[in-house]
């Protein structure tokens, strides 16, 4: 575990020294939310329903796999969904950007490209989320799913879903920079649903990330079964919010892992995935989209799908029905 993550999991001296900044951060977040709640700042209501899937903490919680699961369910129910996303760390000069499977992740962000490849729906990246939703409407979508944006109150939403890592929960319970929280845990009382990756508590829905297969970076048609690397030593590379979770997933499949954690949204170079031995290199799907320009036959990624506890799909449809008649 990285040093800063250890500080965020416990109430250490270092964390306590940052409490004044933490109080300021949480106070500003609550004040901003109150401005929109009272109507002193204008929230924009799109002409189609909006589902926001976000989290209270920094770091990976399984939010993007849940977005893909929700989009798949909506399509099966006859909706024409589209996805909006901020395009974090994308360097495009103009927005919005329509994201395709061939888009450059350095321009639009890594997660949007992953979403475009897996969801088979329109994906629009734009720091201005209401404008991104307008693009979906103009292209025939009848519902928008926002990947992240729980704290982006300018976009009025019909359904708010918070995703929580069941193992780490809220760490030391402190806001940035003293802890991992973007908002206080009391914010969960305002969302429509709380989905927990792992064991859920009362009033929560449980989600697991199920491994599907290994695929070769740069050639998704080259796929092998989940036992293909069992008993082998591999270099495991992860530039995500919580690399230990990925490493644990590989070990659960019988893989002997040599860990190589990187910061979230790391811009990979060929040197990052070159090692002196001939062992295979396995990474996350989000990282794979950035490594394609220098892919070799040694590079693989693990495909995972979200699985949500029974009844959630029906609850979501009922909730959308309530909003449309409200």
C-alpha cells in the first residue's frame, strides 16, 4: 500500500496535522452543495433523465464497471442510453469530445475510451457535463449515465448512486487532504442508492467484480481463459485508484504477482512495462488502452464485469418510473 493510502486509512500524526485543511475542504464542498440546494446557484435540468454514478472517496471503488452494468441493463429494457464523463486528464483543446474505441486516451482520458469500447453506446467527454448531455440528446439518446459527477451539482440528476469500496470504506473518516473523502459520509443519506463493492450493510446493495478473461493488449481478439496464468509469475502493473485490489484479484486466480503500482491515470511509457526477464505483464483494462502504442505479445489485461445483488435492476427501473411521473 502506498504511503499516502496508509495515512488515509488511519488517524496518524501526519493526518491530524492536515485537519485544518480537511475542515476547509469539507466545508467548501458542503457549502457548494447547499448553494445548489437552495437555488442560489442554478442547476441545469436536461430534457432526458440523468443517472449519476459517483463516490465519496478518491481512489477506485468499481464505479466504471457499475456504469457499464447499468448501461447494459438500460439497453435490455429498451432505453437508448449514452454516457457522459469529465474526460479527466484529457488534453483536448475543444470540448465536448465524442469518444470512440479509436480515440486517443491522452486527449479524452483513459476511462472514456474504455467505456466506448465496452458499452457500445455514445460516450461524450466534457468537463461541462450539462453540455455533454445536450450532445447525447442531439444524437438520439433518451437517458444519460454520468460516470462520476456526484459532486458536480450543476447537472441536475434524477438518480444518484454512490459506490463504496467495502474493504476500505471511508478510511480514517477525514476529508482531503487528511483523508480520502471528497465529502462527509453523511452525504450518503441524500443519495438514492449506495452500492458496495464487497459485503453490503443494511440498506445497501452488494456488487462484485467478476473476472471474465485475459486479453492481449492491442488485440482484444486474442483471449485466454482465467486459468492461463495460474501458477506462473507475472509482472502486475496497475495505474488505478487502488492497485492492491487488482493484485489481490490476480492472486485469487492463482497468479504469482510481482507488483508494480503506479499513480491513478498514470501516463504509461514503454519503459514502464519493460522488464529484464521474460515473464508476462498483466495490467488493468483501463491501463491497457494507454499501452496499445507500444504493445507486445507479453502484455495482457484482465477483463472484469460488475455483478450487482438481485433486485437492483428492478429498483432502478422503478425509481426512474417514479421520477418520470413525479
